[in-house]
């Protein structure tokens, strides 16, 4: 499904579920192919995170959308200053974090743009919730990067 209609909640949810499943597959493939066990573990954690997103979408009650609290997430913007990394089997930890960060940054931008395209309040809200989830995920990876890569002393 390359496009989505903002008018159908089912379409929006199925579209988003499919996107999360593609992310799960991507990270699963990275985990299977990575040579370093620590990096494999990192990618397996990413699979679990995307699985949680997918399950949240599958269980989402559209009438409860207004009840979802969107906390303010600080964007460290570390990924803004990094270039995309392609997966290699001998990826370093820094490259693995960068690859995941950039992927989450793109997912956040993707969902944010859909939120702005939807005139229907409920479908726009789904994209807003998803954009927020991706931003939280990106923030978590940026924090790891900040603590484990950018700490020089």
C-alpha cells in the first residue's frame, strides 16, 4: 500500500501496522546478519520496540484516541548532524546507532507529514501519536549515542 486515505481509520491503522512490520523485518534482518553479538542484541531490541508499536496499533481503540497523553519529547537532534549509514555485517556500534537513529528520524518525519495532510481529527491524531512514538524511540537512541559515543572523558 503506497498511499493511504485519511478518511478511513482502518486504512490508516493498516497502513501504519504495515509500516511497523517492515521496520521489524528490517531490524530482524540486521540482527540476523550482524557479526558482533552486542550489535545483534541492539537490533533485536529494535525489533521488540517496533513490535510494541505494531501491537499498540492493533489494540488501538479509535474512540480512546483523545485519552492518549502525548508527553513532550526533547529532540536532541543528534541525527540531524549524522549521515545515513548502510547496513554491513561488520557494522560498529556507533554505525548501528546511527543507522537506527536515522531510520527513526525518517519515520517521525513521515508520520508528522501525514498528520498535517489529514483533515479528519481522529486519523490525524493517529499519525500524531505515531510521530510521537517514533520521536521517543529516536530520543532513546540519541541518548545512548550521547552517553556511549559522545562521552570523551
